[in-house]
């Protein structure tokens, strides 16, 4: 997975995430939805190998919020027992 930063300021982070699709992005969006002001992703064309992911916070760093959400998802998946 390769990630390009398209836009970054104090309360907004826009990323281009290569090699991912709806599976990971939808989980991350869902985890962030209750923690941020706005979160969305889009796959511009079905044949594209990337999605554009946007996070806006009211306060705090979007990078920090995303990292925390990823750590929470990892813990949830590690706790899953089959």
C-alpha cells in the first residue's frame, strides 16, 4: 500500500491510497465517523487502483485520529477468535 498526501493542514487531511478498495476504507471510515467532523472516501473509477480518503477534525490532528483508529481496528481484529 502506497499513500500520497494530497492536502494537509491543521484540521484536514486528504490522502490518495493506492492498492486498497472499499474493504479497508469502509472499515476505517466507520471507525472515524463518530470521532471526526467529516470523513469520506471515493473510488473515482472502478478500474482505478486507488481511493481518495478525506478526514476533517474540529480540533486535533487528523493524522493522530487516523493512527488511533487504525490501532483500534487492529486490536479488534486481533481479539477476533475463530
